[in-house]
C-alpha cells in the first residue's frame, strides 16, 4: 500500500479502510490521534499538546508528538511562534509549541464540511 501524507488522508473522500490498516494497530492509533488533532484545530484558533492531552484517552498520549509532527510536516498545521510550558508532570514544564490550522488545513476542513453538507 503506498504511503500517503496526513493531508491526503484528511482530504480523501474514501471511507473504506483496508483490513491490513486495521490490523496495524499502531498506524490505526496514530491515524485516530491525527484526526483528533485536526478536529481540535477546526474548533480552536490555537492549541498545544496540553490542550490535546486533556481530550485524548491515555493511549493517545504516546502518539501525540508524532501526530502533530506529521500534520506540521504535511502543512496541515503551522507554528504560531508562541510557546507554553507543559502541564505534564514528567516533562518538568518544558516548552511546547502552540499550533493553528494552516491555510491548507482550513481548505481541507472546508472541503470536508462541504462534502458532508452535500451528502
């Protein structure tokens, strides 16, 4: 199966999931966390990993950094230039980036909304 970017996955109209994708639990979990980050970004102007940890189940926390990085790399989210201290105890308050949907991310969101409205 060819690898596609998170932006392509988010923009894809296909609803069918391959059984091998479901069987690959780590990919499936990361995909769900990517979807959650994208969804959160649609409803909030800015967000950090602090905000997302509050709404994700515990199992999603381990995929959060990878999900944010893949969405950033594919141009779906962008750094606001702001940083906030982490609220997670084990991180000892290290600095976290604050993110927002990019123009590309907003376009994907608008396309998905239009598709849902047309269905």
